[in-house]
């Protein structure tokens, strides 16, 4: 297993703590559930891109910026299965980098800020990022372009401010904030704690009083799922609703400490989840900013090969901005 390189680590933006919490919990799960997107159009984009790269390079030097859980390197390694390329993954989150090192032994991994990678100019034939580099701002995109060798390629998928992913993130954040405002988890903990005690012979009056206080929170979750759909926030709210109900119905079969510790931990993670959704929305790029990025890359010596929204046929909202350039 390759050890993460932390030599180029720099100060991280405030949101980094929420991403660190996130990546600690993802492990080796799939790209979609770990913050990437496994939409067929996006998978097709990278497969086609790396097949073109393979025709031009036998073993290209690839660096993926803000790698997350390694969705882009995964596609590169699949296309170059017979002769793996030299891949470097860079992310501000040490937890993300450790996950990548575990999933892909042999890949070089670096913990660093995308705005200042510390890597050599022109050191890579291929520079990529999927929904990552834009979190660090426009300067990070120009830093990515600096790493492209003459004749190499820069390929970016960027969050689109008028896109479907932006809408989902905004709805997820709103739903989590409403969940927090309902105090569902603290009230559930009070009810279950009193219920566990009642199951062991204590007075039922505290449990019944706590259950009455909890009832409006249940109604609040019903309202949230009616408003945004049961799958909002990656099914977090629906799963929480169902798990608490299941535990409530079968309290004698559960260990009180385990249940209450789980709820307390989840309550603490909700704030990080909401901040991640907010950061995704803040990172999304509008049309004017995309045009600014296009012009800035030209000023940095790049030739733009593709700069447009990625959109599904018959769908109103785009998935992402696509930007491919050469130096």
C-alpha cells in the first residue's frame, strides 16, 4: 500500500473539517454514495476520454485533483487495465487519501490544497478533476492547468449552478436543516432512554411524556419527506425514520447504550452533512463564471477543446460543466 504524501499540505478552507468527517465514514463504498456521481453519462465521458488518452500515450502521467473517493482514477485504471499508468491522486482530506491508498495500492497519493499543489509545472500528461477542483476556487483551476505538460490534456467536470446536482444538494441541505429544527434525534433519545428504563420495570410515566413530546418531530419528518421525497439527503431521513421506529417497536431486543450512542453520533454528523451540501452549492459555477474560467485558461496558454454543459437528452437541467483543454 502506498503511504500518503503530506509534504505539500497547506492550510485548508473551513469546510475541510466536514469533508474530513465524511471521508472517514466512506471506506471503500461506491463512487455515488461517497460523494462522486456514477451517472451513466459521466462514466461514459471518462471512459471515452481515457480511451483517447490511451491512443496517444502508452503509460501517461496522470494527476487527479480533489480526488475524493477516486472515481476518476478508477475509470483510468479500468481503461488502462493491461498496463496501468502512473497515477497521482491529490486531495485536501487525509481521510480521502487514505481511502484511495487502500482501494488502489500503487497509486501515488498526496494531501494538499488544490490551490497550491507544490507539484512541478508541466509534470503531467493528463490532469483531471470531477466535482472537486472548483471547491478551491478559480485559482485552483489555473493551478491544475499549470501542471499540464505541452501537448497534454486538462479534463474537468464542474458543478453547474443551474444543474440537477445543485438542486439535489440544495434540497438535501434544506431537509437536514428542517430535521435539525424538529429536534427529532434529541427527542428520540429522550423517549428511548425512558422507554428502555420502563422495559426494565421503571415508571412508565416519563416514557409516555417523552413519547408525547416526540410526536410533533415524527410529523415534521413526514412533512419533510412529503415535500422533498423519501430519497432526499441520500435516504438519510427515511432511514433514520425507519430505524428509530423499528427500535421503538422492539426496545427489549436492543442494548440502550448502543442505540443512544448511535443517535448521539448521528446527531453530530448532521451538521457536517449540511455543511457539505452547502459547500457543494457554493462551489457550483454559473454561466458567467464558466466563461471567465474559459478566458482565463486561454490566457494561461491553454487551447480549449470543449467547454459546454453536459446534458441528458430530453432533460431540462444539465449534469455538469465539461471543460477539456490542451497546452
